């Protein structure tokens, strides 16, 4: 890839690349701070300290990562699906009030209403267009379920380690997935995601961010709904 093509690629994909880079930095920071905290507790317990690699491949690190990922994917899955039917007057995070629902094939450029540049499955119509037209919410929901499952498996392992240190019997996966520890961790993350979405939808009615697609135009009226109105 030539330098000019690389520069163009970075420019065209800047949003995704920037957040992937921030994700990497956050994971590194979590690993460094996490192993320091873990080893401090190991010292207090009179146990052997671990390396960074041992920590990031442990159930303790995995459960912390997975429980955050599952709540984020839950937020996006619910938001994508909820905004089909729910609107918020005056918010750039909402569709226009008259656009509630899945809209017609003409509005969505599906089947015979598709353009030459439309995705192939959108042009095909039928079950392929129906499947493709629900693919974003479906993939986010699948990632949520996978992350939630990973959290429960890693959480069970980490929980059982603590139980063994306390000379108690380990619990099964079902036992952990229905335990207070699992749901306490899970619901802490869910409530923060729900609060963030509600806050964004409400603040976007009255506040602006010039140049951001997440905001209405600076001069738009407060009751103007959707970014492009």
C-alpha cells in the first residue's frame, strides 16, 4: 500500500481506527493497573505474585473485560431496535416523529426501489432483504449474548477461586449465573448504559455540538427532531 493510499485509508476510516486505538490503550491501562491491584491482594493473602501475561490470561481479567463489553453491546442492540418504534421530540438521537416503524420498501430503497449502488441483498428483495435489513441489530444482539456468556464463564472461574481460598465448595455454571455476584456485576453495568442513552437523548434536545452528526444544527429549534431536519 502506497503512502498516499495509506493516508487516504486512515482518513476514510479515522473514526473506527481512533476508537480501536483508544480501546487498545484502555486494555493496556487496565492490564497494568489490574495486575498491580491483583498482586497487592496476593501479597496481603500471602500468595505468589503473577506476571502481567499471567494476569491478562486469568479469569479475573477476562470477567472484568467481558462484563463491560456485554453492557455496551446490550446498549447498542436495544438502542438500534428501540429507535425503530420509539421517538423523542426535539432530539437528534431520534427519527422524525412521522417516520415511526420500519418504513416502506420505497423509503428504505429495497427490492425494485433499490439503486445500482444499493447492497446486493437489498436489491434482491425477499428473504435476503428482510435478513439484511435486520442484520445490524441481530449482530449486536449476538455479540451481547456472546459477551454475556463469556462473562458468566470467566466469572464462574474467578468466583470459584475465591471460594476455594475460603475453603468453600465451588459452584456450577448455573449456580454462578443465577448468583447475586453475577447479577450485581451485570446490573451495575446495565444501569449506567441506560442512564447514558437517556441522558444523550434528552440533552440533545437543548444542547448542541457544532460539526458533530450526533447534534442538531446549532441554530435548529429545540423542537426540531432528527439531525437532518
